[in-house]
C-alpha cells in the first residue's frame, strides 16, 4: 500500500468490535475471507486479535474488511 521506501510491514493488534469475543470475531473474519489471529490464550484472555499487514498487501485487499468493521 505504501512505497517500499516508507513501508512498515507489521502485525497489528486490536480489540474486536464491542459485544463480540475475539474467537467469534476471528471466525467472522474467516467467513469474510480474512485469516486473523486471536485464538491463542494470550490474545483471547485480553480480548485481542491480530492481523499481519506484510508482504504484497494492497489497499484493495483490506478495504472490504475495513468497510465491514465500520458498519
């Protein structure tokens, strides 16, 4: 999404939307076609999930997920 010179490949950790467990959110993302992490004890206990934004990821790859999260 960013030029190579300023790209910052990373793993982003965030809380799922209110009212949904991390496990249920991970499953919902899987149904939408996205693989995110959240099943580990460390993440589940803290109600957190993670998504990797590294490699050949483009804005068009993540925009549908962001649109769903904004609803």
